[in-house]
C-alpha cells in the first residue's frame, strides 16, 4: 500500500498559484528547522501562549521538531489536528493547522499558523488562511472556523479581518508568565472572503477517514 492509502491525511494537497500545502511529515523537519532558525517573530514580541520559540538557538531544532507534532495519535474522528506545511514556489515557509473536537457533530474547527520572518508582510499569511478556510468549508463541510490571537497581534488579526472573521469575545491567557488579552474571532461561510479557489486533492478519502458524512 502507498502511505496515502494507509494514512489519508498524507494524500491531501491544497494548491493555489505559487502556494502548495500538504500535511507536514517528519522528513520535512530539516527545512522547517531552517525556517525557524531564521526567526518566526521579533524576539521582543511573543505571539504564542506556548512560547515554543523561546529556547536557546541550539535547542530550537529539536523544539521545532516537537512543535511539528505529526503524531498519528493526533488524528482520530473525535479529535484531530491537521498541520499543513506551506510551500511558496516549492520553498518551505511555515505551518498552517486546522483542528477540531467532535467535528462530525459540531462542524466547527480552529486554525493557527506561523511563517518564517522573511515571508511576513507579503500577503502569504492571508492567502494560506483563505486556502485552509476553503478546505474547511467546502472540503470538510465546516459551518464555523474559529481562531484567536493576542489582542496586540496586529498582523494576525488583520489577516483574520481580511478573510471575513468577526470578533467573538475575549479571554485572558498568560504570555511569558504575564497576563495578556486574547481576541477570539470566528468566520462562517456567509462572512468568508475567499481568494481564488484552491485545487484540493485527497478530500474524499480524508472525509471517510474522519467519518464526516454529507448531511
Ligand atoms: C500572522 C502571520 C501568519 C501573518 O502572515 P503575513 O504573511 O505576514 O500576513 P499578510 O501579509 O497576509 O497580512 C498582514 C496584514 O497585517 C497588517 N499589519 C502588519 N502589521 C500590523 C500591525 N502592527 N497592526 C495592524 N496591522 C498590521 C498588514 O498591513 C497586512 O494587511 P494589509 O494586507 O491589509 O496591508 C505572520 O505575521 C506570522 O507568522 N507571525 C508570527 C506568528 C504569529 O503571530 N502567528 C499567529 C499566532 S495567533
């Protein structure tokens, strides 16, 4: 059997112009570590609650590998996380994930992402979010896609707003040991501002695997 037949997430491909997204594999780690070593954010500003980038440079490769989190145990119909490696013109640029609990019932999923610093500010974050939303809504039949960012994460919230997310309340989390406000956002098929439709491969086998039915 081919690996895509054994493990349908590996058969999923999203393509749009120069961007290609496939479920990350352990063999992608060397490229992703290079991206992470080039920086993911300004060291002065921490965008993540789980500050996986706050380690000495010599620990970052293993930390990035840990963060990729491709363990098959993370994908069962009741609870899954699909983490896409984002390539721009074939070059690894960052990760875009989508995760859900009880998706066949809730039809709700959550997204998160990061890009290497040199890919920031070129519209790639917006395009990959639109691609994963198209995959969520049209591919998987989601009714709501949620996200969140620290309230002072201007670029992340700007991407959400461009893609049609609306504010969905706030909460308080910790960041580097300090309290920080989190802005939650939500997008529905009605508010979604899509881009050019991505070409999607491997969606039907994935739906069967995740026990997502048509109704
Ligand atoms: C969040 C992230 C994925 C966005 O990707 P990106 O490719 O830089 O985003 P884009 O270029 O598509 O869009 C960024 C938008 O933010 C805007 N922006 C930039 N800095 C901003 C700020 N300080 N305040 C408000 N808006 C800002 C830009 O003007 C742009 O909007 P525009 O196209 O309308 O001009 C990327 O910045 C990143 O990886 N950041 C570090 C990790 C992170 O924060 N992840 C999200 C955690 S919730």
